[in-house]
C-alpha cells in the first residue's frame, strides 16, 4: 500500500478519542508583566550625627548605620543615592527623585 492510499488512517487516527485528527494547539502570546518600579535608597540607612552651620554654608555629619562610617556633606552633595537638599539648624533634608526625607539631629524617643 502506498501512503496516499491510507488517507482515512491519517484523517482518523487510531488512538485518538472520536478518531478525529489532532488539532494543533493554539499558542497565544504571553504578556510580560511590567518590571517592578525601581526602589530608591533606604532612608533609614543614614543617621544625622551633627551640624556645623556658619553664615555662608553649613556642613552635616552623617553616619552610615550598616558600616558605622561617617560622611561629611554639604548642600548639593550626594551620599548613597540621596542628594542633600537643605541643611537646617536641627535637621537635614535628603531628596531622591520626588521623595524627601528629613533626618532630625536630636530625635525624641518614644519611651
């Protein structure tokens, strides 16, 4: 027998329910989920240790909580992703994108 003579066998597969041809699966494109928004730097990673304010400029001393390293900064400097927006007498305002965080010099405890 030639293969062309077996068209009923091909059209009606022996091991398929109802002996109907197997339909190829329908493949639909998978929509990729959007990537998570980028996380900003951790606002709790820095601690304000001291401020030295003069007539023309102010300097703040920050401490990295994880390493204990101290960093001296002025307005406009960048530390660990944060930009020093303002140095005030009792606090430093940090900015990242549209987020602002204030580090207080003498933080009151909740006790």
